[in-house]
C-alpha cells in the first residue's frame, strides 16, 4: 500500500485542477457531460467530508465556439475577448452543475500580480479560507480577461500548486487528458506508466516535452513542475486523466489506484516562505562572497553588507531579490531592506563602518528562503 496514495485518499482539504482539453472541444465549446461527470466526482468527495477547491481552466477554450474561432488565438486581445465570453459560460455551467447537488460555489479569479504581491497573496488566502468556512466550493481560474504577458501566472498547473499551498491543502490532484506520467511517449507501445515518484530527481531521464491538445497552455512539463513544487512543500500530488476523476478522488483506505502519485518530499513551509520561493517577483540580485554564502546557507544568518560585492537590478526596499553565490549560482531569495541606489556605497563594508541608519541587515534571516 502506498502511503502517498493513502494520504491523498484521507486528505481533509484537497485541491483539484482540470485542464481545458478535459472540459471543451474545438468544435463545440464546453462539453456538459464532461463537466457534470467532474462535478459529480468532486461532490462525492465533498459529501465524504473533504473540503474541495477546484482550479479550472477552460475560459478561453469555452469562448472559441461562441465567437466562431476555430482554434486558440495567438494574439493577446483575442485571447482576452474569448476569455470574457468563456468565463461567463464556464461559471454558469459550474453553478448549474453543482446546484444539482445543492452545492454553492464562489468564483475566484487571480493573476500573477495577486501571487507576487504579498498583500494580494494574503487577501487571496483570506478569501479562499472564508469561502471554505462558509461551506462554499471555490472555483479558481487565472483572470485571462485582464492578464497580460507581464502579469500571467503562466498556466493553471502552476496556479493549482500555489493555491494548494495558499489554502493549506492536504493533497493536490492534477487532471488532464493523459492518465499519468509515462517514461516515454504515452502513444508509443513501449512506454510504461510511472506509478510512484518518491523524489522529482528520479525524473531526470524522462522526457516530458510532448505536445498538448492545442486548447490550453499547459502540457506534461508544466504538470510535473507543478507536482514538484507542491510535493517539495509537503503536499502529496496525484496526476491522472479527467476521465479518472472519480477514481482520483477516491477516499478508500488505500487511496486512489490510478495515475502517478508524487510523494511529499519536503516539509511544510510557512505561507511567507512559500511565497518567497515560488510566487514572488524577483526584482534584482546581490552577489555574495563565500563567507556570506556560508552564513546564509549553513548558519542561516542574515545577510550583511560586508558579504556583498555586487548589485544588479532596479529595486526598492521591500522587493524580493536573489542571492547569488560566486559564478552566479542562485542560492536564496529574500526581501531586501534598501533601495538598489543605496547599496553601492554600502557593500563590502563592515557594519561598524556604516552610518547608524545603514547598520541593519541587507536581508534579514526571517525574510530569506533557500532555493538550492
């Protein structure tokens, strides 16, 4: 019996992500039968006592048929137009489908801006938590109507991993059009399903760069990255197809018996540290000497001016910067205490050599997270 699968089956709070290709088609827009089947599976889990958060793609894809678009548009304006039409259809379809079970839903639309800004991140966290407390089932999507290239999360697999941590989920289920991760092209006869992943490092020799359906932005690579992100933060993950949704959310003692299960390989971290590591927008970098690298990595100390010999980027106090070891290797991220313009006159100098107003840490240990 897999302890990972048992943990997923026993999860009291679960995030489920479904992709565009699992809900829609190029010719017919939203597929009501597929959507109802997904909702039925989620409600079975909900009625078994779990809290459920749904991260759903499909807004742009749902808007294609009503706008008589034959394929997913490449230009941003048409994508946003399709999303504005499709988001209403998607929300209405979910509302009607969940209403069959007497379940209310709440729509939460996010952009990367809501993830990279600490205040917005906390607001999203509070909203989702309150919806769950009130018995609503949150349906989360990226706000494609207003998201630009600069403020996009990038794909809903990554968004699902971020949401799983934001809500303190006990498990994450990623549903797509493939029934799991294979050690080769799943269409090839010699490929085998990878049923368990103890550590993402095991996947080093497996190619995940395979084409998707053309309806969404993700693919197997984004799903594996999302699974690695969540599992490294202490959240077990199951990857399988939307057709297996009912089996994927099975609450039996052995947990789900389908797909690929990713063991929670890391420890739970605080929301602030997770935000620093996976969601925050990096505005610049500080070049550290070997002594500072040792202080930050081994002794978990704050970063002082004496250990820095270079600054790059245009940032202000409160922004997130990367800390680079010699030869440019990033080792940590942290919230910087000074503007970039202030640092050239400070770096390389001991604390006692600085004016009193510049004697605080460049990056405090409480605002640091290691990334290697």
